[in-house]
C-alpha cells in the first residue's frame, strides 16, 4: 500500500511539473511575442511623401491609429447635447432663427459630424447658397488647404472665392493636418494659428509635446473672422482669449458679421471657440490637453497608442476620464451631465432674455425710432448675443469650463435685459408735468 501511494505522489508531481513547465513556456512565448510587437512598431512599410494626404497611405505605417481614425466616419453616435448625428439644430432650438435673423446660420445649422465629414458637411450646407464664402473657409475643412496655401500664397488662398477652389478640395481632416510627414511629430499646419499665437507673444518653437496635443486642435476649434477685403483668416486674440477681450478687439476694429434683420444691431457670429473656453478651465491650468480626453491612450497588445477616433468623452468615459478620476463609469457620466444640464438651462434662460430684447428693439424700429436713437440698445443686443453664442456654438455645452460658461451666460442675460429696457424707455410716453 505504501509503495502504491509513493508512486501516486510521484505521478502527481510529474504532472504538476509538466503543467508548470507548460505555463512557463507559454509565458516566455507571450513575452517574446509582446517584445516582437514592440520592436516592429511602428511599421515602416512605405515612405510618406511630404505632400501625401491620403490617411490610408499613412495607415500602412500606423495601422493601429488608422483603424481608429476610420471610425470618425461613424455618424450614429448621439449624446444628450451633441454627438455625430447631423441633427438640425434650428429645428431643435427654433429661437436660433431669430437670434441670427438675417444671417446664413438662420437658414442652416446642423450638428457637426466627425472629422471624416469636415469637408462634405461644408460643401453640402445651405449656407453656401446664402453667403459667397471666401477660400479662407476651406482652411479647417479641407486637407488640401495647407498645400494650396503653399502653392498660391496666404493672401491669394484666403481671398479666392470658395467656389473657385472647391474642385481642388477632396478630403476632410487627415493625418498631415497634425503630423509632420517627415518626422511624424505634432506640428502646426495652419498659418492663422501661428499668426495668432505670435501676436500673443507665444513662441511655438518652445511648445512642449503636451502643449502641442492641444495646439494642433486649436488650429481650427476657435473663434475667427475674415479681415478686410482680402478676407484674411484671423483669430481675434491680441487682447486675450476671454469673451470680453474678443468683444473689445472687434469693437476697436469696428467689425460686424451682419446687421440683425429685426433690430438693426451690428452683430457678431461666434464660431466654435473650444480652445478659448477650455483655456479658462481647471483642466487646462492643470496641464490636461485636448487629446487626453478626446484621444485617450489605449493598449493594443504591448503598445500604447492614442485613440484616433476623436469623439465625445461620453462615448468613452472610462478611458477619457477614468485615468485621472477614479470613479465608476456611471458616476463620471452623471458628473458630466449635471454640468451640461445646468449650462443648457442657462442657455434657455438667455434665449428668453434675447427674445425679449429683440421684441423690444423690433417694436421700437417699427415705431420709427432710428438706429442712432437705438444705438445704445443695439450695442447691448450685440454684446448679449455674442456672449450667448460664445457658449451655444462652443461644442461642450459648458463642460470645457463650467464656471466660465455660467459667468458668460449670466452676463449675457444681464446685457439682453439692458437692451430690452433701453429700447422700452425710448418707447415710453413722456410723463405729464406735475401740477404746482
């Protein structure tokens, strides 16, 4: 009996030894495989020509990034206040037709889709039929823009009518917009951003890689205007990035986008000032970059890569937020939505104040009051509308800088009511003289 037991233990030890050896072999094989992955990454399949725009060519060397970048074509992701579904914002928020009355955005304003669609959406917007856009409009919507600027020169590119350039525009955002094809380093491919930062005294040659992970986005996600007869694309940042600084800049320059159809006020249409809004935030001051949240790092085998499916962090909360904020996914989503819902409520309140201001000014004009008489009220309307628009057209519904968004909208409500009061005072009948 003892002999049988001894042999049983010997057998079990032998089997256990085989299992352990097999596990070690598998582990060594896995380690070797991961090392091989790391050595072969990135691939060097093709040489990237200096003027190469096609992401598929770049993707031969960077397949992991390319596989995620292709997902920017997906236009079915919807968040409570955004996403990639091209919904009609004028239908969702009908008041915008009055806020922008007389301007092209009152005709067509849709939720933007992903970067893949940047050019398509611009070519198809009905605003093209309302306003004869300059070539400068292609700056951020077409991958060909930097090459055309090289070939034509900055001034000629900006001032040439968009329709004359349209046949040369074929792609939306591509790899070359953000990456130097020779070194693959992040770079600035758009002159307007370089010019604006130089005007602010910022030396881009000293920018850190982390700063560049915001700057490449700030080439396009900003407020801008077309300056002078040459329609030069300019970012109005010389006095600072807050709305008051931008307001002062435009007032000093004497610029307006259009005259409001109902009130006659000289109006300013804010574009999409994500960088300006984000620059006032705690995240920005803490060194967080746009890419940290919109292109978070992910693991693919042994390789850490930046997810190039640029989208709302709400679609990717654990990777976008969870790296720093150690909470469960639902808690993080709730935190975001509280901010956005509060901002949305303030936006609706501001719209009510703007509508009252427009009503009062329109009534005053119908009664025969002149623009000179209504100048103060019109200026209040101009300031209120651009502050509302600064938050409304900024694509985070307040999340990029919650306190700043609330401050700006509070100011907008006050200015809109001042516009209303100023117009109503002019309409008030003269008070009878008191009898002595």
